[in-house]
């Protein structure tokens, strides 16, 4: 039973140089990401086996393995699509407006992402996420791949802060990697995801003051920039 597969990179290993070295991309995608795909499939198999045998003695470890590996697979698959050799710059349109609305300005958002990645304790990710409850953006700081997640939120842009993402190229100077990646962010991809999540809902009533009306109001506001 294989639920999950390793997606091909949408560009060559060397396409993101000099910001991300080809060797880093190759190891990161072919070895590290593959481990999470295999781990997620294995966890599914072992859970099915546990159900068949009616033996749930190791259920906590299996649920942990599923959350860790499947989350690793989701985040890496997203990370590859968030990057592009033609990327960089700043997002315009509704995404650009929403970033300004929810973070003050693009510079503050960029700083928050970089600082969150930098202050990751152990392994983790900084992520731009959409909160469907209040229809706003947040920066989340995941531990490993799955902990400290904001429940119900949907990641739009993720920055890998695990050592395997930069060490072979930047060694201990991880901030250089967290800054370099801004030259290759695929804002077109992020904007597409942002448009998509506008339709998402948790079907939780009366739990946020602004909710839908806030997103609607921001859409009606005249465009501040292209
Ligand atoms: Mn990684």
C-alpha cells in the first residue's frame, strides 16, 4: 500500500543556484524528502496491521510517526513549488495587500519569517499560513514538521529551517540561507494558493469577530500597488 509518492522537482537541481546549491537540492529532495514519503507509507501500513490484529499497544508511536512523516511530505512538496528560478521580488495583487494588512508591510513580514526560522529550536519551519477562522495571515513556527501547528490553518509558503536544508552550503551561517531564499520565492505560486484558501472554512461559527467580512472588505479596497 503506497498512499504517497515523491513528486519530481519542477526544475533542475542547479536551477536555484547560487542561492541554493545543486548538491543541496539533490540530497534534500532525493534523500531527505523520500525518507518522509517512505515513513508516511510505512506508518499507514503499520496502522492497518494494528487494526487487523486488534493490537493497539503501539498506537501512540504510530500516530506520532504518521504525523511527523506525512507533515514532512506535505511541507517539502509545498516548499519545492514555493521556489522558482524566476522567483524573488515582492508579491502584488490581493496577496500583497493581505500581507500589508496583516503584518504592517512586506519588510516586517519578511523579517518575521527570517527571525522565526533563525530562532527555531532544533528542527523546524517558518510558514506563512492562512487562518480560515478570522480570514487572516499569520507566520507560524513549526517544530519538527508537525508541532506548534495552528490548528485549521493552511500553509501557503514554507521555509525549511532544518540543518539539512542549508548546512552543506552555508554551514553555521543559517541566516544567509534564510535571506538568500527570498531571491527564489515563487510569488505566483503563493498567490495561487492564497486565492484558493479564500474558499476554505472550518464551519466553526461565532469564534472570530471579523471572519468573512474582513476578507470581503479587503477585496473591496482599491489596489494599493500592482
Ligand atoms: Mn527539509
